């Protein structure tokens, strides 16, 4: 018998319902299995805590004391904004293009998902299948890379289905945990815009040099358009595609009535106008300072359970942004001039010369072996010198530094090394001696091309800027600033019995009597040597250590003329002690660190040591003023006339043998500063004193800096005299009256046999 048509129909309907019910039950069970990672088949999902506190990498930000963003530490450059900082047209552009039913769905837009095949077939697709919430889940929890894979994830065709299911589950959970505004904000704070710009704040800064709230309609549309493919629609790499995609976003905004017709027409008619600038460590104020501080911060973060590059810390520093800019400008202006002169002086010749003034043979071939490029070639070609030499001399396109701007050229690695060895280098630091706060830090000529920091990282011979440590030791031993010494040869016998008689810079001994103040002002080597012979180098080493010098110091008589290497960082801190009534204050550059929520994690205070008596410190300030106040003093003409600085200043110049290192140290009541200028190698320097001395090569930077600082009334830097001790001085500083030699201990008055190194600094008179 045949079944009736009605019976067959009912069976078909029943079968369809059974298939639907079975499919629904299977789908529910599948989703449940994915959500609990049944038998480890599907891989893990974030737990509730992670969903309620989603973490994305946030750049740690560095601020100056006056609230200016100096730079960041990051792997992904991302800084958050608040919802109030988002322009409404940016939100509208995002919703219109990516998720028009965003306000209606609860994480999954089934209507939009089912419509995707239609859009793909008709070519009218205006958005993907993922809602904004799903995309946020993907961005926050890296569903396509970071989540643990289950056993079924390796089955062809299943991996993407499992991933999409996880995104659906997490999207629904996010919708339950956050408001729509919070989801939009998290999305715009985390999404990748390309060019290492994560989040809308960094993207607006990178592509348009604006804050998000300053974006125009067409700029917002451009950024939203980039999200479809950061590389493919990059406004930098593919501007035509970017404009086309921008206009598609504007079409969507018009379609859904977020903008009117006149706004639409005006926006699509505008050309793409970028102000593109990718943030990196090479740019911004104080890059050398940020790098050196980063070494400390990395260690601090590790010890305190933070990641400097992803935890969004806020580091507030002592740097003053205006003072830093004045310092960088002063350095650049002077170095441009001196580099031009240096090139002229060595035109047609190589500046690397030995003690006899002859070019050092094989200098470049020796230097190239210290480079990373040479080591890489050595490994690549298995020590084959012919191959290494070929590539070292092969010209390739490169961009090189010049004081007139970057130059695109063809150079071989050897050409490049030769070119850069001709450049002078520089370091500058200024701090408030009363509290140790570092106000300005310039570690070199250009951070992008010269990474080495000459403030704290590098140490060089200080020449006569070390002499104040000798005179401080003398003051503590009972000598007066008015104590007189004859400018005559002083001989010290070294351990081998060889006599050493250092010369004055001009080779002349005048036979005149100089007070100690005059001798320091004129930087007379013979009198410093006299004091070293009387006091002993160990006493001077002890003084330098109390004043914060941390580098190794040889206890030899030439130490007083600056033969042992020191850092500019230490020297500025030491000179600050004289101003700060004898209290050495360790230079400090961090005020506090806050977490991403603004909670103070740690505040910093400088370390202090009572290194000198207040009277000794003041006497040294008085002594150092002689360089700027004494006619013929090493800083007299430069500061008083060339830079027109009339206020009280303590100063000391320094120059090492053959003019390899030029130094200048300056102090005022609320600023201590130091400058170093020299070649990368000690064999590279000016050929004569006309340009190579401290008062020619280093002091002008200090003078220009102080001029700029005093002209900037917002800084309120004091021009007042140095404060005098409240207690009357126990020694006479009016050198018009005869000051008898002090009665000194026998151990000080005895001549001593002292050792000396070969290289000794000589200073100008």
C-alpha cells in the first residue's frame, strides 16, 4: 500500500524539525564544550578575571617636571584616551562602517553574519562578519595567536570555526561585563592602525599630529578606513587606496544619516593631508637621558614586578622641558660651527694622529673590527677575509648625518666609518645643586646616529676641571685662598727614579707669586703640582670620592691635572656640592612613578652626604669665581664679554693633552652645569689651542645656555649673588692683606716620592 501525501508531508516536516532540534542541541553542546574546553579538544578561553580586567600593552610615558611628554617606552606604542576625548564623528564612522547594529546586538549580529554571503556575491559588502565586540575580543585576547590550541584545532577546517566560536563566547561575556561606551572605548584604545600606532590616540598623533578630539570628519574616516587592512589601506604606503577607503567610510556615514550631504561632498573633495611622524626613541626631547634612565627603570621594574614596556607606567622626571630645549639648542648651534671648522682644519687629511702628530697607520682597519657589521660579516662568511673586505668596501645606498640635515648617498661601510670618525662629540648636563634635580641632559650630537651617551655612560680625562678637588683638599688642610706660591718648576720623582716636571700650557714659568685663588683662576699647573706634592694624591682621591666621583682614580700626582677619567654626571654633582654648603647631593632625575591608574608606586629622594664644611664649600665658590672675575682668568673673557653674563658665576675650564678633551664647569646659586667636547677617539682632536681648549670648544655652550635660560623669564633662574655663611669665616679672603703661610702638619710639609702616568693634562693660562 502507498502512504498518503499528507503522511509523507508530516514525515518530512517531522524530519526537518528533528534535524533542526538535533542541530540546535548539537550547536548548544558544541558551544558549551568549547566554553569549558571539553577533554582539551578546543583550547582554553580567558577566565572571568581576565574578561573583567582585560590587559593590553600600554606604553610607559616619561614626563618632564613641567608636564610635557618627553617620550615613551613600548613594544606596542599605545596610550589610552577617555570616551570624552573621542569626537562623535569618529564613533559614528566606526559604527557606520564596522557594526551598524552595534547598539542592538549583544555581541553577535546574526543578521549581519547571515547577510555576509549576499554581500560577497553582490560585491556590496560594507563590513565583515565580526561585530565590534568580537573584534575587541580578538584584539584583547589574541584569539588567533595567543590562546592555547586544543586537540581539534589541528583538524583542517575546524581551527577557524573554533576561533570564531571563542570570539562569539567572549563577545557575549564582554557585553555582559561592559557598557556599549566602554566597549567602543576599549576597541579604539587597542586596535592596530599600522605604522606601530596602536589605539586612536597614537594613530591621531602618528598620521595627523593631533589629539583625537582635534580630528576632522575626513581624518576620522581615514583612520576608520585603515582598520580594514592597516598595510593595504595605509595612508602613507598606499595613499590612493586610503582615499578610496576613506570615501567608502564617508558613504556609510551618509547612508546611515551620520553626516548630511554638504558635509559628505566637502569631505570627499578634500585631499589626503598627513603630518606623519612615527614615535620612536630617536625623536623628542632628551633622547639620551631617556635611554640612560631606561637602564635604571628596566631594573627597577623587574625588581618591583612591572613591565616597563607594557604596563603603562608614568614616570615623572626632574627634567625641565624648556631648559632641556635651551640646552639642545645651545649644543646644536655651537657644534655646527665647531664641526665646520674641524672639517676645514683637517681637509684632505685624516684627524687620527699619534703623539708626534703623525697619522696612525691602519686606524680604520682596526676600528672597523670593533663594529657589529664586521662581526656579522665575519660570521656570515666564516672568517673569509676576502669576502669580508669586499662587502666592507662595497658602496650601498645609505642615509648619513650632517649638521645641515640628513644626506642620502652611496657609501661603503669603510667610507661611512671614515666619515663619522671626523665628527666631534659632546655632553652637557645641568642640575639644581640645592636638591640634585637634573634639569637638562644632552648626551651627544644626534641620538639617531650617535647612540653613545657622554653624560653618564662615557668617562674622559677632565684636565684642569679636576683641580678644584686639589684646592679643596688644600683648604681643608689649612691653606687660605690668599696663600701665595711661586710659579716655578716643581719636580716629583716617580717610583723608577725618573723626575717629572710638568709644564704650564705655554711652557713658561713666570717666577711670580700667585695666591691660590689667582692660581686656580689662571689654571697654573706648577702651583697645582706644588699642592699635590705637599698634600699627597691619596688625600685628593679621598676628597674626590666624598664629592661623588665614582670612576677609578689613580693616586698619582698627575691626578691633580686631570689624568684619570671621570664622567660629566659625577663632575656636575661634585661642583654642586660647593654651592650647596658642602652637602653632596646625588644627581636625581626621577621624581615619582605612577601606575596606569595614576596611583603613586614610588617617590624618589636624592641621596645626600655632608662632604665638606660650609666654610670650605664657600671658600671654593669664592675660588671658582676667580676664573670669571680675574682679568686673564680662563673664563673671564668668554663669560663676561662674549656672553655678556654679569652675575656671579663660579667656573673652571679644562683641556687635556693635545686638546683631546675640552671641558667647562659652571656654577650659579641654583644651577650647576658641565660641558665636555671631544672626538670619539682620543687621537681625534683639533691641531692647536686656537680651537681645542676648554674655553674655546666647551665654554661657549655653557654661555649660550645661560643666556637662553636667563632670557626665559618663565624659568625664574636666579641672578643673585652666592649666599655667604652666617658664621664669620675663620680665614681671610681679602687678598690685599698679607696672608702668612699656615702652620701645617709635618706629614703635609714633607716632600713625597709619587708615581705618575705617561699622559698628563695641561691647561691654558
